[in-house]
């Protein structure tokens, strides 16, 4: 057989992609009965509204339970989003009965999570690891172990290749890896942001949620002008209304969060109590300062100066990204769904679709926040550096001490000792 004949099944246009069965209606019966007299448009409005309030309430409950529960939530969302995307690939190409596709997909998910979360443990739980010899081995050779695990999956994929379906199997291999990039890498960045302080987690996520809700409301009541063909229901009125609402929300929300150590302090693990702690002296970002109002605004506001937290200015950048660039994550997801002729990624949440339908913009936001922190905010972290020093051998610690002491003496910060 020629390569052309082997690849016939793979050279298909979008119109040849098999239709995926539409998701079933998962709306609770009690809501169906209560809203039975409404039109489809208003019924969807109420279902989305009620479920949105329920999800927001649950989110606040998890915030109350602490940082560890938020990390578990992020991990759970990551796994569910991965499942929804992989399932689409499985449904589209199910008739070919590709061997090991599902098993390898989940195996690669475990490998990548092992790598990323192992890096996090080594970075933030150094003192805890130092006390346990079995963990020291895993951390010391973590990257080698991670690579060996991935290599095993790679070899299994090669062994699973079947004649006549080579190209299709490589399509699905790429599908798995792109899905890992979208879900696991981004969720890892979300947790990295959380360790910088819960405020860096809450403000971006809340800004995206606010933009999604307000853009929907403005579009529902005032929308007339289509915004983009990929999402016919999106309108310029909703897009603009969502932008201004999100900026105002981010500014006010940041003001309230910046007043509490629980939200602004970096999340650190206390090895003595085996708990995450959020206690610190707030940085300058979260200390009230006086700013001069620009002359043009003085005439409008009647104020010459204003007291605010520096972080509120950063919240403007976060809110602007959430409302102007964040929606493109949703447009990307819409294009993906149109390519495979589906309305939603799943039917997990009535009126909203799947988990991925609600978090398509969040992943793009997570990357921006991480880049923003590393570019404009994060400086040397004495606490983190001290943890790394404590792991060193005593002679290594002594060498660091002597070098640092010599440096401080040269700069005149310390007086030279009488004993050389």
C-alpha cells in the first residue's frame, strides 16, 4: 500500500468531521418546573443566574477554608478540563478504535503533574522535605524520575502504532500534548500566583468572572452590534460594558482585600505546625499612600490628592487584561468547538456547559498574571533564600556565612572583627 492510501482517512475537511451527539440537558427538574412558563431566552437567563450565584457562593466558601483547599480546587478543575478536551478527541475518532489512547492520555497527565507539583514541593516545602529522608531522594532526582516516567509513556505510544492509522495516531499524540500545555501548565501557574499572596489569585479570577457576567448582562439587555463571528451572541455593547464594569470592580475589590493580611501575605508552609500560614508585615504594595490627582480630573472630582493602595493601580492592569484580552481565550474556545461541531465542551453545569466553558479565559489570565508578577513585582525573597540555605550541609552554610560577612565588611555595613 502507498502512503497516499494509508493517509486517506486523515485528509478530511471540516465538513467531513463526524457530528458529536449534543449534550443532554442536565438542568435539575425543580428548576425546569419553576421556569416552565418562561421563553427559552429568559429561562436560560435564570438558569445561568442561579447557577452562577451557587458557584460564586461555593467559591467564597473554599476561600474561607484556606489556601490548601484552593489548591485542591485548581487541581480538580484542571483534571476535569483535561477530561472534557480529551473526551472530544475520543468521540471524534472513536470509530478507529485507536489502542491505548485513553490510557496513555491519563498516564501523560499523571507524569506532567508529577513533574510540576514535585517542583512546587521542592521550592516551597524545602524544610519539610529536609526532615524526611525518603523524600530527599525523590526531590534530588525529581527531574530524572519525571523524564524516565515520560519516556516510558513515549515508548508505549510508539509500540501502540497501528498500520493504516499512523498519521491519525500522531494527531492524537499532539492533541494530548497541546491539552497538557493548556490545562496542566496553566493550572501550575495559577498555584504559583497563589503562593505570592491570595490577592494575586482572587483579583484576576474575580475580574474574569465579573467581566463574563457583566458582558453577558450588557449584551443581553443592550446588545445590538455583533462583535466576532466565532461567537455570534457576543456584542460590542457587552464587550464595552464589561470592560468598564470590570475595571471599577477590580479597583474596589482590591481596596477591600488589601486591608487584610490573609489576602496579601505570601502563602508559606509552616513545617512546625504542618499548616499554611499567611502572616507577615505587608509590603509597600499594600500600605496606604497619598497620590496627587491629575489636573484634568481635579476639576471633575474636586480632589487634589487621594489615598489608595499601590496595588490598586496594578489591579487596573489586571482588570484591563481580563476584559480586553481575556475574552480571546473564550473566542479561541468557540473556534475549537465550531471546528468539531459542538455547542459546549460538556454538560457539567446547566446553562453554562462544561467546566472548560467557564475557565477558557482563566488560563490565559493565569499566564498574564505570572508574567506580570515576575516582570514588575517580584524581587528577591529572603524567606525563600533562607529555606534553601538551611538545606545545605554545615560546611556549605559556614562558607556562605563567611562570604556574606566579608562582603558586608567591605561595604562598611559590619565592623571588622578584632580577630582576623
